[in-house]
């Protein structure tokens, strides 16, 4: 069991070092992600406005064609007024002329509204464009910073990940599952050691009898308060933790 506990702690030490490398990146990954999301939203907004302009222009053209057709029909209808033979025919023709007038007015108002909307879309595009350019420049700068940090730590991270992979391969699936579950629940710290008679994870004092049992290294114990896996100082030292970090 001692070998298993040492293995747990070795993986923990490597994960702590990987976490430190990630901490060097600070909030940059999240900042880059936020900038990318905002940039995508603005680009989509501009694309939607451009698509609207295309569809609005097509609708105006369609309205213009309908208007021409209405004018031709009105012209023919008005000419027929001089040829009517009774009031019934006259009423029918005048009703068709009135309906054409109403439709003409509707199409005209619709086209005017479309022009206003297209102009508004142009103004919004003009307003969003410099915002996009500013975001693109900011994103490029942040990506450069992040790439530099990653480049500087890439070799060390690669070494740590390779070493971690070898250690994990030696662990039982159930043990590794336990480790990852506790690590995920406890802010990255799955294994704690006894330090000054307390759990190094939550600082809760461990009863003397339980400390004695943990030091025997013959079974796995967890902190009754925080749930982290507890190991003795001997295990931590054998796993490679330096005394100053104990």
C-alpha cells in the first residue's frame, strides 16, 4: 500500500507543477476566449445586416416591378372608363383603379421603410467595423502573449506530462478515478500530507491515533473534514517533495 500512496503523491506533485505552469498564463486563456466570442458575435451581427441589405434591395426591386405593372394596369383601366356601357362596368373598373392605388401606396411606403432600414444597417455596420478592428488588434496582441508563455513552458510541460503518463499507467483504474474525482472537487489538490498535526489541504487537526494509523502506510485514509487522501510525511518525502515545501 505504501507504494500506491507514493504513486498518488508523485502524481499530485506533477499536477501541482503543471498547475503552476498554467497559472503563469494567468487569465490570458479566458481573456482570449472572451475576445474571440465577442469578435464572433460582432462579425455575425455585421453579416446579418449585410444579408438584410441584400434581401431588402431584392424586395425593393420586386416592389418596383409590381409598381410598374400596377401603373400599366391603371393606365389600361382608365382608358376603359371611356368605353363602359353601364354603371356596373364603371363601378368595377373604378374599384380596380382604387385597389391599384391602395396597393401602389402600400408598396411605396414599404420601399421607403426598406430604404430607411438599409441606411440604418449601413450606419450600424460603420459603427461596428472599428470595434471589430480594435478587438482584432487586441486579440492578436493577447494571442502573441499567450503563445510566448506557452513556448517558454512547452518543454517543461511536455516533460511533466510524459512523466505523469508513465505514473498513471502504473495506477489501477479505480485509484486513478478516485484521484481525479477528488482533485476535481478540491481545487486541484487531491492528496494532502500531515503537516504540523493537521491536514495540509484544509488545516484541520488530525487526532493523534489517526496520525499514527496514517504513518503505518498500510491503508488509504481520507481527511474526515475535506475528503482529501491523506499520506504521511515519509510518503511525501519518498515521492520527492522537498523538505522546504513540507
